[in-house]
């Protein structure tokens, strides 16, 4: 099978919402637009109401601490300043987080454990995605690798457990690791693959239910001797990528 781009996914609010896109415009040295544009800081965050720049994931609500966050779905309409979030236990909410931060916090509060620091601030920083690493990278993953992990567990795994941005079909399992240090082209856009992504227990949560139901980390460790899944890549040239675009290694 010729490698191609199978899915484009963004996560407007860090750890709380995913949506699939048909296309997206990428810019050199920038993360995927509107990906992790907002994050919800908890009361024990090491900064005040707003960080000066990138801040560690330890400051925010995360699926690692509460798997039910993984079941939030999203639909973002930037031009209309409208974000729709849905959850099987919370229903739906429509808002613009910059304008109504307290509504977002109150909506998430029922599924956040009261044994952890409470949700406190909605954070956004201009030109800085609140991804897990400070570098402006996009996360790339392979469908074949996801299937390999699912086969080891004996269950099919949703791609949304892994929170990647660009999903490639047509590579061999784990072939994306061989691309570290190399350039790839997706349609007319060139990217350089920078490093592997080490995963946390949030990937064990089912994005349809928000329940922990798969030992993804155990499968990675027992099957392949690591906790890595997917790679980070830096955008080198501007352009629009679309699902179905060919991938040239």
C-alpha cells in the first residue's frame, strides 16, 4: 500500500477534546493550528493566572489523572468564535473559552477528582501550543503500529487514545521510528522527524467511554521493551495537507 495521510486530528483544549479534520494548513516551525490552544490549569500550577510561555503538563488537568477527560469530543469553529465540547456523562456545551473560562471549568468540574487540586484557570498563550513538549512540533503516528498494539492486547484500539495529529497508513508497524532524523513529505508539505514520543497511562482510557480498559503501557513494554508510540515532527515548508495525501519517505 502506498503510504498516505489517513487522519488529521486536533485537540483544541489540552486533554479535553479531540476532533478530526479533512484538511489543515501547516506553517514552518509551528504546531498544528489550534491544537492545545487552551489548557485548564489546576490550583497547584506553578504560575499565576497565565504563564509567560510554554508550561509543563504537570500544571494542567490531564487524562493521566482523570481518564474521563479522554472522552471529551470537540468541534472548533474559530471564525465564529465557537467551541462545542461533548461528553457521555456531561452532555454538550458551546462557548468560546477566552470569553467564558468559568463555564468551561464548571463544565469539567464534575468529572475531575476532588482528591486533586481543583480546576482554576483557562490558559492560552499567543503563538504557543500547550503540547507536552515546548518545541512547536506535530505528533505523527502509524495505523499499523496502533493495530499491532491492539493485536497484542486482543482488542481494537481507537486512534484517539494516542492524541496524535497526523496518522499515516501504509507504513509497516514501527516504521515511523526509522524516520527519526529524516525528512518526509505529506502532499506538498515537508517535515523533519525529530524524536519518538514516550507515552503515559492516559492511553489506557477508552475515548468513547472515558474508562480505563486497556493496559497500553504494559503491551508496549512487554511486546517491544519501551513505552514509545509515534514521533514528533517539525514542519519545514508551508502548505495544506489533506486526508488521502501521499506520504513520501
